């Protein structure tokens, strides 16, 4: 089996042999490992001044960067971060990665239009909108879903269904202690739109991996009702118990992660 086939088998909760398929949402230490700046950290302020050949060299180098990391660390999937973004450049980058690596790797993009936890700079303003302009937020949520659907449909259509295998929905909902939204608010502002976009992705024959860090337990039942193919990252630093999540949902949702990343840095060798 190729790494892609093993990854798909895992998402279908089928038995596989050998190493457990794995991947990273992002691996930034490319300068240390490859001697290359990570594609997400490259400044393309002069993109419009580049010749067509220069742009193609940048695309190819970006593609090789993602593939080389997957090769070095035996990843089964590549989470592609296009830079520059936009539909056309995203498609070109996916085409190059497929041309170089074939069907070896499961390819995914970010595609989560749902409201995540706002950062500190926008938290107060967003909270005010929740209470004072809820209809406006819901109208925006509908537009966000429509935009994500259209963007992904174009990739699938123009790539004849061969460029993309899945979507990583990476809106973070939770602190380590609790979700940003109460469960009732989550049901109002997130769940219907998460369910809709996951159904859209499934209708496109794409897998949907729902990522969020933190303590998801107060809202995990609503997330499960949206029928993602997998949960990620099942954050142990947020108190998520892998055994409990497996007991509740392991028969229908693949479970990814539960690695205490902080312990890898701060724990003893043992």
C-alpha cells in the first residue's frame, strides 16, 4: 500500500499493517532540516515583479519542500499551505506536488469556514457581536460556508478529482480548560455550519478531518453529530482522554493525535 492508501484505510477505520499513518498540520523547522525557509514564511511582496520562470521555480521549490519533509519523517499525508494563496496558485501547487510524488501521499488543504476562538485583539469585539449582532454573524457564517464550498468545488472540478484527498478543518474552538462558546452558543453559531460544510466535502468525495486544540469535551457530542471522518488533535494538555473518546466515538470516527507536545520538550528522557 502507498502512504496515501494506508492513510485512507485508517480514516475508514480499516486494519492496516506496519507503522501507524501520521502527519503534521505544519512543520516549520525546514531551515534547520532542509536549509529552506518554510513556504508559509516566504515573503512574496515581489511576486508581481517575477518573471513566469521565476514564479515556476518558486512553485517547484515549495512543492519539493513539502515532499522532502514528508519523505524525511515518513509522513503519510501532506497538509499543503499554498503561498501565495488564491485558487489558481493553489491548483498549480497541488498539480506540481502530484506530478512529483504521484499518488504516494494523501493531500489536504485547510478549509474550515466556521467561527473559531478569536485572538486576544478581537475577542471583546467578537463577544459584543455575539450578543448584539447575532443575525449578522449567522449571515456571515452562511457566506463563509458558501465561499469554502465554491473554492473547493473549483479545485475538485479543475483537477478532475485527482488533486485533493481531504480537507483539514482547523478552526480552534477551545482553551485548555473549556470551549470559547458555551454548548448552547456553539449549537447556534457553529454546529449547523460545520455540519453543512462537512456534508459538502463528503459530496465532493473528500475526507474531512476536524481539528481543534483544547478541552473539546463539552462540545464533542455536537462535533460528532457533524460526521467528520476524524478528530484531531484530542489534546491531552486540554484534558482530553483518548480512551473515553474512543469509547464514545471510536466505532465511527478516526482518532488522531493525543500527543502531549509540551512533554516532548519539557519532560525527562524517560
